[in-house]
C-alpha cells in the first residue's frame, strides 16, 4: 500500500472497455509525513476521491483486480481509501 495526494484527472478518449465509466486519477506519492516523493502514478478511483484528497493506494495488480471482482481487468493501481490521518509510532 502507498499514500499519495490526488493532483489531477486523466482523460483518455480511447481506452479498454473495462475502464468505461471509471475515473482515472493522477496521484503524487507521499511519505507518511506528507512530503512528496517526486513520483506520480495513475490509479482507478474506487472511493470517489477528488483533487487534493490524500488517498490510500493498492499498488499490486492482482489484489486490485480482486477488489474490483474482475480477474482479467487491465488494472494495477486502485484508490481504496481517503486518508484522514497518519500516526507513526
């Protein structure tokens, strides 16, 4: 799992049929303290996240497909939660 902040929406006029009706979001990865790591990733939005939201990412293809219930879907990264707080300890 990874943490990041939604920084934009990805629009594609031609895409795999599985992605029809699903939002793709650009997410800037962060460390637990909220500092950007410099890496960005595109993820399928499963929780209605929006720009500026801090999100929890499932970045493992097979697990993401299991959550979606689609074993052959072309999905690697899925937004599975909106983060309220991170406690290190």
